[in-house]
C-alpha cells in the first residue's frame, strides 16, 4: 500500500478536502454562515485553505479572512495555493494561539470539521468568544464520534498504531459541546445534523488515503498487509465491494452544525442570523 501514497500527507489532504469536505462546507457557508461584504473572518483549523479562499471571495476586498492551522505543511500548501489572494492570510497557529485572540475584532469565526480534534473545548469556545465582536457569529461543523469504518481501519489495518490514532480524536456528545458553547456566553441559534454528502470512495486506495491524510500521516500504509485488508473489507461498506459509499448511513456520516451568536443585548434584535439574504 505504501507505494500508492506518492504525495505528502498535506497534498493528499488537499485532494481529499476537495472531494470530501468542500461541497458540504460551501453549502453550510451559503445557508448558515452568510458572510457579508467587508466582514472579518477567522477560519479556525483551515487545513489547506479551500474554504478560506471561498470565504475571502465572499467578503470581498473590504473584508478579510485570517486562516489558522497547527499543521505547518498544510499552512505552507495553502500559502502556495492562495498566496495571491490579497484579503486572505494563512498563519500557523491553533485554537489557543491565533491572530486577534481576545481582541473582539472578528465578525465571524468559522470552523469546519475541527472541534473534534481539540481536547480542551472549554478553551476553544472561550477564545472564540473573546475574539468575536459583540453580535459576532460562531459557525462550526463537527462530528461526535469517528465513523466506524475509520475506527475499524485503525484496529484491523494498524493495530500497532491504534492507541495513538484513537488518542488523536476528541469528539464529544452534541449536548456536551452545546454546553461548552453556552457556558462561554454564546446564544445558540441553530444546532442540527446533516449527513456528509461526499463520503464515497471509488476504491480502497482512495479510502485508505483519506484516513492517512486525516491523521496527518499517522495511519501507516506500510502496516496494511493483504491479509489485514481481507479482514477489513467487511467493515469498509455494506457489501465489501467498491465504491465504498457511506452517504446516508447516519453512524458513518452524520455531521453536527452549530451556529451561535455572541450575546449583544439589543443588537440581537436587528441581526438576521437564521438565513442568508
Ligand atoms: C479535517 S481538517 C479540516 C480542515 C478544513 N477546515 C477543511 O474543511 O478542509 C481538521 C483541521 O483541524 C486542525 N486542527 C487540529 N487541532 C487544532 C487546534 N488545536 N486548533 C486549530 N486547528 C486544529 C488540523 O490541523 C486540520 O487541518
């Protein structure tokens, strides 16, 4: 398997981001994030920056997007891909350390498929709250648990690595995440589930490559033997044959969507947070 993964994990993630994250991320931006021209947006956990660039386009030249990620390789690739976009900057950082932290300067903090990788959620919501303007919006997509086809891949294909791989994930029940959000001072406007509409892989190589990139290269293709693959197939889709299609299977593809507003007294009365205009 290892010789099939010719790119580095960040490049692989970029391809996966386009095929697994982008469409649903953009849909969320259109329906619930609703950026306005001139907005200042923080993209927290931007990955290789596909959605950051989309946001930068929507806020226009008067607005700006600051995109942050702790993965140096992904930030570098994002800078190479979108370095020519004037109102967009990519910075190595994290939910504990990003430009404008605590500055009450952002209109929107956007975070797509990130919160479940961060252990200290109390800190995330506190830092985001302190960085938003009064009346500003948090818009996040996250998952509560890893899809079982991913956990099975860890266990069957990478038993030597399973503990480390599972230890990277910090998903929590939706009710608990909402609690962190409210405790930080946010008013939750919407919280709902949708299935990932792109979770389909044409062959086993694409599926395993997605897991490899998702884990920043920790999932080790060198450990995937033919014998292990045979044992994995029954977990890889309902009939064990490609394409491996997890769309429509709730426990594999459910994604939580959260929209919350920083309490702003009377300003809330005039703020349209439910639909894009
Ligand atoms: C599944 S990717 C999503 C990337 C991007 N938002 C997208 O939609 O393609 C999750 C990202 O969260 C980042 N991440 C992990 N821990 C983080 C933290 N503590 N603060 C901010 N981002 C973090 C990872 O480096 C990774 O790029």
